């Protein structure tokens, strides 16, 4: 749990860190400025504030129906894992990863997100995401951070 979210603010509600409020406001502002349907638009940042480890924060619209405005913003908070040296060749053989999956795994271990992976490998962000999903399935884990922790 993020320690910052355990603090109570006014009226007994959890205190929302300014980084999260800023991401949500940026998402709303960008959508209004563009004047189009951005149901897949994502904003991201880091909730650091001397937390160990820091947390990655992503915000995006949910509850949208075609032709209607989104009803909510979802914020995902995930612990950022430390960079780990992983013998990618050994993992590739052990879990029968493809060449591309092993490249993606190496970049995951460097702490890169889907967008950065896609830019490095000259593939779409959706393709990078699919590779990450396949790696998770082959390793039998359910999150990016579990990929790395399972390889320690």
C-alpha cells in the first residue's frame, strides 16, 4: 500500500497526493483541448516523494460508451521495482521465450514501460504490451513487477 494514501484528509477521506490530482487534471485538460474522444488516452508519472520504492502512476478514462463522455478516471499505482541483472538467455531457454519476447524481457528488467520498449524495438505500443502479456503467461505471473521478482 502507498503510505501517502493511508493518511486521512478533510472529512475523514483519504488524502490524495498532488501527483495523482495533477495527472487527473492533465488528462481532463488534454481531452478538452483536443475536443475529441480520447477513451484510450493515458497520462503517467511517478509518485516518488522519498518513498522506497517509488510508485508508477497511470491515469485514464473509464466508463465510456460510444458518443458519450467518460464517467470516471481510473488511477493505477504500481510499485517500481529495482533494476535487476537477469540472465535473459537462461530465462529464454527455461521458459521457451521467443527472440522478441527475450528482447522485451531485457528491457522490462531495465525498468522500461511499454511505450519505451516500443520505441527501442520499433514496434507498436500494443505489440509491446502483447509481448509482456505472453511473457507473464509463460512465467505464470500476473504483473510486470512479478516477472522481475520471479527471476531473482
